[in-house]
């Protein structure tokens, strides 16, 4: 007899959007909000190693307002036990365990919204290895992928969400002050 553990599905919190969207933002596309302080902390962390890729998970809340799903990134957990190379980042089993322990101990009211990693000097895109991680570990409709290139004078940040056909598309993020 096989025992299957069913994942507990958390519903999106109903409420108001935490900020304004650009006019014409596609109605069925996930909206991504991030406070300035969190964006700045991500840039500082990303700038701590300009020779190797770094990564981790984005945490916060999932909400729904007027039939639009959105995420509000409130913080992040670096994968300090991940393996960094010049052109790749690997989430090891130890890194995943540490992330989940940190999430439950320090951020019990938040959930993982997706993941981030850096492309120092390479620009903003999702490689085939990044797509593999997405397809196997971050496949919920609210999961996002964020890529940062901290080598620019103004760090470049790209946010990717799932579209209706299950392709990653780059979208703007909306900053909260």
C-alpha cells in the first residue's frame, strides 16, 4: 500500500491590491508588488558576490483582489547552503532544508512565492537550467522567478510569471514605498 501525502493548499487572501498597477496591465496576469526596503535588501545581497551566482527564495503573501491574483514580496531567504558558480546556482538538499527551517521558525505567517538568483554581468533572462528549476519546483500560478544583475550601476531586476499557456513571461514589478 502506497501512502501519498497531499500538499495543503492555502487560498489567496482576499482584499485590496497593495498598490496601483500600470494602466493596461493584462487582467489575468499575476501582479508582483515589492516594498522598496525589500528590493534594496535584495540588491545588497546580490552585490555581495559579483563573481558567482547567488540565490534563494522570495517570501510573502498571495492575495486576490477583484479577481486578480497578486503576490507581495515581503522578504527573502538566501540559500546559504546552495552551490554558487560563475554561471550557475544550485539549490542543494541542505539549502532547501535550511530554507524551510528558516521559513517555519522566523516567518510562519508567510509562504514561498518563488525564487531569485543573480546573473552577474550576464543580464536578465531565464536559462534552460533556470527553466528546469521552474518547471519542477516553482510551478504554482503564484510562483515567480526573479533574476538580478547587480553589476550595472543601477541593478537590473527581471520578474517572470506564468502566463495562461504555462510559459514564463517577463512583467514589470510594482514598488511599494
